[in-house]
């Protein structure tokens, strides 16, 4: 994948995820420092986990100032204009789905280019997509969204999108065919699940 395209997709995903983290912080009445911590953890967490697992250390989130800037801008904007941002929550949730699609696909492609097979690449792509949100929810002392039964599908669309990207990259398809189908599947599945209230079936009590 083109290096410039990879960076652009990563920065967009980082900013969008950081917005969701900052919103959670503001709603928990954290101060500006706490908001920035949660925004950065959410925006950078998935990518950093991905880089560490691939042995690309130190992670780009720590060595490239643009990642930290994207997350910081999202945190500051949400803290000072949180009422305006909150009005756009539906839009932000849609953007979160877009961020999920971006991260799961780029994570899978990077894993595939590092020499991993289709299955581990797909799994790493999924982790890239859901990692930041899980860190956010743990820091906010709540059950991670990805583990809740009533919040709609999250990890499964990420895994599906990552799998398509991993397959495409493995068979050396053109860049567009590697990136677009996985993003469309992940984003579309996640948005439809949110709109229709789909949820995995919860475990029955014994």
C-alpha cells in the first residue's frame, strides 16, 4: 500500500476515534487533561497495539508528531465545544464506523505485508480496529462496547472487513480492490447494525 495513503487513512481514523474517546471523557466530567488522555488512548491505542505486535517499535503513534496532534486536536475541540459535538453524536457514531473500517483494513494490509497469513492478518486487523475503543472503555471504568450484547455488532464487521483486505493483499489485487471492499463491508455492516439495533444473542444463564 502507498505510504502516503497509509498515513492519510491512519490519521483520519486516529482523529475520529479520538473524538469518541473525548466525548466519553466529557460525559464523565473529566478535566482537560483527562479528556486528552482518553482521546489519545482511543485514537492511538489500536494502531500502537498493531505496531507492537508487528514488531514495528517504537510505534508510529510515538515517533510521528502528526498522530499525537490529530488526537490532541480532537480532544481539545470536544472539551471546549462538547455541546456542539454532542449534537452530532449520530454523525460521530457513523464516523466511528468509518474509523473502524479504516483501521481494520489498514491493519490487515500491514500485517499481510509483514509476512503473516490471511487468518492472523485478519485477526490483527480486527484488533487494530477495536483496540482503541477497548482501552477507552477500560480507562472510563465501563464494560467495553465490543463486549456488550446490546450495542450492535462491532468486532464481527471489523473481522469481516479485515479478512477481505487480507485476502486481497495476499493475492496481490490492485490497491483499490484490496482496500475498498473491506471498508465497505465493515462500514455498511456496522451502520446497518446501529440503525436497526442488531445485537449478538446474549449467553443464556445456566
